[in-house]
C-alpha cells in the first residue's frame, strides 16, 4: 500500500510551551511527525482522533481539511498553541 503523506491543507503553526518549539504543519506527513515526535502527551482522546485522521488522509479515506481540524482540537486538548492560517 502506498501512503500519500503529501496531502496538504492550510497551515497550522503549533507552539509547544515546554520547549518554546514551533512547528508548521501543512501536510499529513507534517502532522504525523508532530504527533509522534513533538506531542507532549499521547493519551488524549483528541490526540488519538488526530492520529487516526493522519492515517485516514494518507489512505485517501478523508479529506486533508478534516485532519487540519483534528490537529487543532488535539492541540487544544494538549495545551499546545495552534495558530490557524487560512489562504
């Protein structure tokens, strides 16, 4: 199975409070990397929804904009700042 990690959406800038780290998330690949490597907690319900949304976008089961919304909800749950950029 070939996964499409390039599915893109309007950027979300994530601001992690513990490390003053920032990450711009524009694609399913960016989102997966942020969730797996940068996320402060892996036990939240919205976190799990966002991880599943990454897989669903990569396999073509949902639109990338749905992943964007899942990332924003997961950020709110985890206390990660999310600056939403719309084109």
